C-alpha cells in the first residue's frame, strides 16, 4: 500500500513544472540580489499569479521588491496579506515593515501597533523589538 501511494504522488507531480518553478525562483532571487527589483517583481508575479505557487516567502520577497521600487501601494497590500500567515516569522517581518512604512507616513500610533504585533509574533525579531522600544 505504501508503494502505491508513493507512485501516485510521483505521478501527480510534474517534474517539468517543478523545474520551471525552481528556475524562476532562482531568477527572482538573483534579480533581487543584483538590485534589479523590477525584474524580481516580474518573476515573483509569474510564480505567484501564473504558476500558482502559494508560498508566503515569495509574497514577502515581492513585497520587499515593491518597497524598494517605492511602489508602496503594492508593498502595503502584500505585507498586509502576510499578517494572516501561519508562519510567525513571516507575520513578524511583515508587521515590522508595515510599522516602518507607517512611521514614514508620520503615523506613530499605527507604527507602534505594527511593531508590537511583530514582536508578539516572533519575540526573537530584534529589529521589531528595537523599533517597538
């Protein structure tokens, strides 16, 4: 029975799709690291929207790229969506970024709320703790 399940899983997985996803992730990462944030956003859009890859880490990376492009509307939307993540580290990083964005808009109470949420989600996030204090 075990072997039948393994075979079914292997048959259900398209190795070419996995290869394309991994390749596109590498291209997005390389574009981001080289400072080509527009290309990174485009690759993350392909992964998330076209390929249907539902990974919070990809949305977070896209949000960072949008932020660095000064496209705060898209960054804000992505960061806010990540506050619902099941991964505390993701929630914390998104909350910290939202706090920074709120602080830049001269909304200190809102910023403080985001920083507090970030620290609650992940007490080991030193940046969020520093910003909250």
